């Protein structure tokens, strides 16, 4: 049979034993090389810890950004879907409807002859049209935003159709100005297209 290991001989006075160990460690003198090594070692540990913490924060930010991007994309798809089925007309009786889905359908399928749109004339004389139900905008399209002529003229046709929407709402307006751009040879040309490009993403 194997012999049992002897039990460690702990001091009876634990506090005295701890103080004695601390005193022994403090009295130990480290060499200059050891001090330099320990300093560099501690600095390396701090650097690694900071780098790991930064990587964790970066990963968390990436996940948060992707999540927000997915939410915004879903909202955009829902908005486009709602705008595509909206008739942009006034009317629609919902007093006797209890189903929420049916209420939403009635709100997006107005039956009146008048359209639920507002029109506003901008400072450069462009007219913007917006549906009060789905929030869709119709603005003069910028040719530079379309690669194909057919896409540009399709957008222009939709815009001109929206301009003709009959409504009993009064069009608002602002002060009208002319915008010109001076070329290198000194001639001035109309700069309305430049203004349209800068306001293309305005909501």
C-alpha cells in the first residue's frame, strides 16, 4: 500500500504567517534587468487586454450596425409595398370595419375622385407632389441619376401624371428665383438641374 502524504503543516497564527510572507517579498530586491522585464511584461499585458476589449467592442458595433441595417431595409420594403398599393385618393369608409388588415386596406384604397395629395412649388419653380396617405413623393427626375433613357422617361411620365392629379387642396409655394451657373468662358446657363441633384434625397 502507498503511503499517505503528510498533511501540510500550517502555522497556527495565520495573520502572522501572511505578514511574514509579505515582509519577505518586500525585502527581496529585484535586479535592474528583472525590473525592466517585469515593466515590459505588464505593459504587454495591458496592451493585449486593451486590444481584445477594442476587438470585442468593434464586433459588437458591427453586429448592431447590421441589425439596424436589416431593420431599415425592412422598413423601406414595407414603405415601398404600401406606396405601390395606395391609390392616393381620398375617401374610404372604415366606421363599420373591425379587422385591422381590412382597415389598412380601406385607408390605402380611397374611392373619391379627389386625390389626397399636396403640391408645393419650390424656389426654382419645380413642383413637388406628395401623397398624404402613403407619403410618396413625386419630384422632377434628374437625368444624371438614370443610366437608361427609358428609365428616365418612365420617371418623368410618373411625375407628370402626379402633377395632373385632381385635388381640392391648394398648392403652396415659396419665393421664386432663377439659378444660373457661370461657365469658364463667362457665359451663364440655367442651373436648375444642379439644384435638383442637391435636393434629390430631401424628404
